[in-house]
């Protein structure tokens, strides 16, 4: 089983659509969870951390289910500028800051 | 806004040669990392560095790799004898002293091409 598994996409959606990405992770010792965004040939940038209680940042909502080892990201009212690859990222274990990345889900928002 | 800077942006080297990739982390950060991304693949952890020593490394980070913080600002990754499969984008990252969920800031990367 892959350490962090994501649907590679691409997800092609029209502007204004709502889109959801899912991710599963295998390391039950992981303590920290994130969604990063990566534009083509650029560095990953933090989109948001993910907490068990769920968290929202503007149009973005992230959820974590520790029991199922499942993470989700919901993007509402998609913008053209949201087109990117979304990386599900988890810490490598308790007390460990290094990160394990998923392969990413590509989103293309179309006019 | 403070940022992680990496040099060079692109390096081409011959197989078997040594390369040094350079990074200047954000100045008040304490944790430093190297990751790599082979074209079309996921970002992979190589090594983390704290308090002037390696705190964690992956199975990729074998004896061909080494890291150093030669002064108060630079953080380097050395590959002793490059192989074709070392061709990748190498990202340096740094993070502050906070908890595990503290954001890691990534540099723009060095694209290494081994020919």
C-alpha cells in the first residue's frame, strides 16, 4: 500500500464548481496533516493544515478522519487560479517533522 | 516576505561528478530539510537537519549524499558521485521551532540534470 494515496486526476471543472479531493495514508503514527499546492515545475506551498475537528479557510475546507486514515479537501466556487496539483502530505511519525507526500491530484479549472 | 533561496536554479553535471546544491533557509528557522522530485513523480524526503546534525534521513539518502551547514546561513547538499537517476528537482525547506504541524517553507528548487 502506498504511504499516501491520491487520485491523480485530472479533475476538469468549470469555474464556480465545487470539487473534492480525497487522500488515504498508511502510517498510523502520523500526527500532522496538510494540503500543499504545487504549480507546474514550482515548489510546494502550504495551502492549509488539517485537523481532526475540520478546518476552513475561505473557499477551502479540510477534514481528517484518523480512524479511517482519510483526509479530504473541498474547494468551493473554483477559480481559474485554483488550477494546480494538490498534494496530500502527512508527517512521517510521532515527533517527526519530515513529510511524506502523495503524488498529487491535478485540478484544471476551465472558463 | 522571508523566503528560502536556492542556487543554482539549474545545474547540469556529468555522471560521476560531485555536485553541491546550496540553500539559504529563512534566517530564524531551526529545522532544515532536503527533498527531491523526479520529473513526473512525487516529492520525496531525503534528510532533515537540526542543531547541526542530521535528525532523520530516508533510505534514498545513502553514503553518496551529505549535508552541511558550513556557516550561520547556508545549508548544502552534496552528492559525491552523481548517477543518471539523481536527475531531479531538489527542494530545500526550513521550518521554525514550533510543533510538528509548523509550516515548512520550500525554496524554488534546483533542477539537477546528470548526463
